[in-house]
C-alpha cells in the first residue's frame, strides 16, 4: 500500500515500494505516499503531506522514529551540500541519479513509516480534495522555468536602482515555488527559494516574458468586496465595483477614489455606521454567519481562530483566497492538453502563457474564471509581450 516518490519532476519517474526501487515502469498497487509527483497526475494516490495539513516530515515524525529520521536526514543534507559545492542544478537532474541506491532505500523506508503514521493518526482535512488539486497545479508551475530577460534593466544601468535589480534578478533561480501554508487564511505566499513574482517592484516586471507568444492576465475586479457582498446575500454588479459604489452608495460629487477610500475606512471600523453601505455589504450578518465568537469557519471549511477585531477580515480574505484558487484549478484543467499554460498566480489574478494559435480559448477561460461559487464576478483582462506592459484586452 505504501510507497515513496524518488523525485517530484515529471521526467524523473521513480518510486520505492516493498524494498525495491522502480524507474520508468511503475508497479501496480500504488495507494499512499508522502508527497505528490507530476508523474502521478492521473492516479488516485493519497498524499500524507496533504493529509497532515501540509506539515513537514520533521513535524509529523513520531517519537519512536526521531533518531532514525534525524540520522537519514543528516545524510540527505550532506548530499545536498555536495551538490551545491559541485554546482549541480537540481532542476536539470533527477535526485535518484545523484545518490547511492542503498541510501535511497534507507531514506524511503523511514518515509514510509512516517507516511503510515500520518494516515493512522491524523484526521483527513475537510478540504483534502481541493488541496490535492491545488498541489498538482502548483507542482506544474514549480517546474516551469520563467523566461527572464534583464536587458530592459541593463539599458538603465546608469541608475543604481536598475543596476542593482539587474544583478539581483540575473542570479535568482527562475522558478515560482509557492507555499500553500504561508498564511492562516489560505492565501498563497512564495518560498524563500522562489523567484519573487508576488513582491517584485512593478518597475522591474518587464523582465518577465512569456515562453510562448503572449501573457494574458485574468484579474477579478475587487474580489474581496464581491465576496463580502455575495456572502451577505446581495448580487454583485457586472461592472467596476468602486464605480458602482460611487454612483449608488455615495453622494453626488464624490470621485471613484474618494468612494473607495471611504468604503475601506468604514469596512473594518465598527464605530462607523453607514446604512447605505450596510444594505449591500452586511458585515454584521456575515460575521454572525461565519464566526462563533472564537473561530471563523468559512464556506469552504477552513477554520481560523479569531477575535472580533480580526474575524471579518479573515472571513473575507480566506473565502476569497479559496474561491480564486478553485478558479485557478479550473483553468489548469482547461489547459491540460494545450501548449498554453498557467505561468503564475498573484492573489486575485492568474497570468497565462498563451500560444498564439490557441487564442480562441481565451473567451472560454474568461467565462469559466468568472463563474465562481459565489456567482458571476467581473474579470478584467489584459495582455502583452511582457509582465510589465500588459494592456486592457477587449473581446
């Protein structure tokens, strides 16, 4: 029943089962393992790392196995140090080709025991299936090399800001590695080893270019406001929500930006009252529905300890995060047999790397992305030849 993957890259097919190592041709009866690998995409395997709430092997290792696990982990770290010294690129090599086979057996046998312990002692998460699907999407993104061209920065090398950025980004590993457990609300963060796609200065975004022909960005218009409105029972408008608020909920003469600032000033300040806003954004009703006084429990089953001050924010942010990521999974599935693919995602948007001949699928993806579990959300669409110069796309 239990087995271990030897590498998580799609081209590095290898597993350990019943004391034997298998390469390329996988044995039958693969049921439970620690971690997902791309070559298991179509299988019905269960993953202990996801089952445990994406905890690490160190966190889940039972006391009886700690000494054995520490010993084998020390050997593993020594191998990785040697890879670094030898300047071995782990993105271009299979792990099992670089270490002795007896060590693989020893390492996998301990992982098998920890895996079995997790399945026997941890409760299956309510959102387990979603987390597995998300893990598969992020694994695909993780192994896609970003097309980074720093020439647009070196052209401005006489400016210290751009000179330093060109040097920095030329040295960073060009892969997006996301952390599913980076926040309590479910919002993704990136790992320390990741290309900093979520935090990079907008002045430098032009260095990120598509591998295919175009970047197409699908971005929800004010996703968190729409989530609050929908959770309270109101239908969200299919237009810019801040403009809609300005015209319908504020006095004449108020600008869009002023309306936006006033709205957020009211939203998280219980001392401020506004009957017009409360009619469409019923924050008290939403808090009462999803917070029991101690724990927030969202419509997607995520539970977060919270006091009254933070409860509403957690409800909105967590629900939105899980809602958006479910849409990301849908788009990934639509592109399964295509040359186009998801390049990366940043909070409420998704950036697609599109092959020109597959442009026909863009309207279908927009429709699919907009049809959420809380109704139809307006999607802003942009396209361009690099991430820093995306322009509004009208279809």
